[in-house]
C-alpha cells in the first residue's frame, strides 16, 4: 500500500511524457487540424487541395507513419468565415487539442488563425492564402509554402505589359484578400507609370456583378484581372462576354482549380491563371513525378491545387520527422525551421531562423479549349 501511495504521489508531481500534454499526439497517432470551408463556393476547391495532402498522409501511414505514429487530418468547417475560424482554433487551444493548423483556405480565416498561432505557439503551416501579411513581417510560428498574391499580380502585370498591354481593369474583392492584391497591383502599375482604367468592387460572400460589368464595358480595358473567388469571377466573365466585352481575362492561383474552369463553361478558353507550383502535367521534376504516380494510384486527375496540397503535406511530414519522438508544437516549429534548404526533387523549399516563406515560385498558365491548364 505504501508503494502504491508513493507511486500515486509521484504521478502527481513528475512531468508526464510530452505526448500526453495534448490530445493531438498519442503513442500511436498524430492529429493535424485543418480549418477551412466545406460549404459554399470555396468548398470544392478546398476539398481538391486537401486530396493531395491526404493521399500523401495515407502513403506515409502505410509505410509505418512518423516515428511509429499514424498521421490523421481532422477537418473543421469555418463556413468561409474568419471569425468562425478563430473560434474553432481557440476552442482547440483551450482544450489542448492542437498540435498544428494546416492549409487554411481563405485570407480572412488565415488572418484570424495567424494571430492565435503567434499567441499560443501552435504553428500554422501552408495556408492556401498568399496574403503578404502572412510572411511580412516575419512570424515565428507561421510557415508559408507559396508566393504571395502580390508576387503573383506583379508578375502578371509585368508579363502582360511586356506584350503591349497598357489598359488594365480589375474586379476586386472588398475583403482583406482583394485589398492585399490591389496593393501589389497599384505598386506594379506605378512602376510602369500606368493607372488602372477601372477597379470594380465585388462582395465575396454575395457576389453581384451587374453594375461592375456595365462600368467595365464603358472603361474598355485590354485585360481584366479577376481578384475574386470562383463565383464572382466567373459570373463577371459570363455577363461581360454576353454584353460584347472583348478584354482578355486573367486570374490568380486562388482560381487555379477545376471548379473555376467548370464554372467558366463556354468562356474558359484563353483565361490566364498564375500558379504557385510547377505544372502537374509534365513529369520534368522528381517530386511532380512522385505526385502524379500517387494520383494515378488513386485514379484521380492531377491538378495545380492538389499538387500544392501534396507539396504542403510533404514539407509538414519532414518537419514532424525532424521534431523527433517527443513531439510538441514548439518542437514542430523547430523541426520546420531546421529544414533549411530542402530539395524535394528539382524543387527547393527554404526555411530558417529568419525565413518563413519557403518559396516564391510563380508561373503563368492558360486554359485551353479542352479546359486544361497549359504553360
């Protein structure tokens, strides 16, 4: 009895193994949380991105997991609402259930999660948003695996200007995503000594584009850059074309999904879309070949969006491995930072003490008559 009493007392005063400090890590499992939209206009593209990640996690688990633990992705629906995303994350933190938040979808949600990540020490990894404020200024617990939206729009404007285009119009979301992109766009135009001929606002949640189309037709730009979600952007394209508008259309990587192409319907051909990962349709990089082989095993068509999910999962797994068996959020942050220059196979990711943006890769693609992206 005395021995039992002493053991019970020691159990109260001695530190527990670190895996028991959060229910996200057990002796046999690691739970990673995704907070993003599973209803509404972004649900389909979000699911497309997550497929690439989940297929890779399944592959890792089939090979024995990470230090003997299987990786599970638990998905929470923020209903495309930044406040709801913050509420869900805070609940996980308060209940000690969070190891990391992975691949949040929207800019408002990422903004909300990022603040909590810095306060709590729980890392936020591979947001699908490319808002500049995610990486500037540097945030200790926030790791990005993509170029910023401003990088994309600057690259796009420079590319189109090089072909002789000087009259730029913009359909710009009124939320933090739209404001962030327009900041980069205005900077690029100023460097070229140009001004936008028309900037028309659109609400992301309840997009109504009739007035925007009418004003854009009067402004008569050579190109309209679509800084909006799938519904607002594609509704604009369809109505504008039906009214006789002739401008070229271009969009950023947030519309690099199959759902965007499908929604464009007969108006898809010739739309330019910037991408933040290499093309998944040519096997000219080793990590792309690995990805395509995995997609083929699941009888799933490759896409830019799911390639980003695959890339994000590979980097997260590498960080988990480097974090060691005694896994905590802090050690995961250290593990990701310790990646340094990481060659996935003809494609480099770079993290370090003063670097949290792993890559700034941008390239332009164009949608063909068959609905496929080509470079």
